[in-house]
C-alpha cells in the first residue's frame, strides 16, 4: 500500500538553527514526492517537488530511493518558517496525492 | 475571481442533517479532490475525480457523496452528518502532467 510517514508531529527549533523535517514513503514503483506548506490561516501551497530539484525559501529536499525518504532541510531557520508541513506522494499511473500526517514547525526567537 | 474557491468557509450543522460543501475552480482543471484535515491524521482523501462524470473513492469515503456534472464544480455532500465528520475540508484541483495540486481555502465544518 502507498503510505507517507512523517514521524514528528511537532518540531521546535531556535531561529538560525538547522531544520530537518523527516518524510518516509512506501511505494514500490517510481514516486513523485512533494512538500506542501500551510501557514497560519492560509491554504496549502506547494513548497517543493523532487523532480524540479530546486531550492525554495532556502528549503531543499532530496529523494533517497534506497531509504525511501524525502526529508526537507534548511540550514538556518527563520521565524516566518513556522507552519504546518506536509509530505505528499503521487504515484505513476494515478493522479491522486497521498499525504502524511504533517509536522508543525515552530521557530523560536 | 480566478482560482479555486470553497463555500461556505464555516458551517455549523446538527447531527443527522444533510449538508453540501461547494467547490468551484476557474482553470478547467480535469482533476479535483476532496480531503479532510484532522489533527493526528493529516489530510485524508475522501473522493477524487478525473473529469466530469468520473469520480472515485479515496481513503475515507463513507458518509460522503460527490458529483461532478460540470468540470468546474465538485460538491461534497454529507448525507446524514455525524460528529465524527467535524473537520476542515479542503478541495483541490490539478491537471495531468502538472504534478501540483492547487487547494481551496478550506471549509471548517462543525457537527453538533
């Protein structure tokens, strides 16, 4: 079965500290992985997708097929990064997205 | 306004009542989705649709009904609301090959 696991419900870091939000997936084929972010009282929006290999707002994520992981990283956290982050999986041959349970990131001053 | 909009934004209803949540998108995206967002569960897929008149069940479809007579609309109906359906509901749309889902602003539904 396809599944996305985000082991941390809450992650608190101090401003300027490195951040790593963990995401592991279960899928036997070739997945497409995404990170979505939801700022307070706003709609979900795409942050990153693995196929584009880009850095958005200082965040990067690398797909590791061997470890079936897609962890989100940022070297120096900012207070405005505080939000809910969801890892999502889209599988080849389908068009639906499977989301993880989300990790709330709190960046402390 | 262009984009994807949900209505109402907030709804309180009583147990046993039927309630319909509306979703409208102006992009003519073929794919549309309904998710519910609950603490500890994240976003769970209720129903999805590949095109007008094509719908399919997601992870948690029980107690919900959808229809898609027009590409731009994808209403979600709770046939007989229960307290367990208290949640925030998100509608989303996408197109083949785009690989990005666009979300509405959500509907917060409370069943009392």
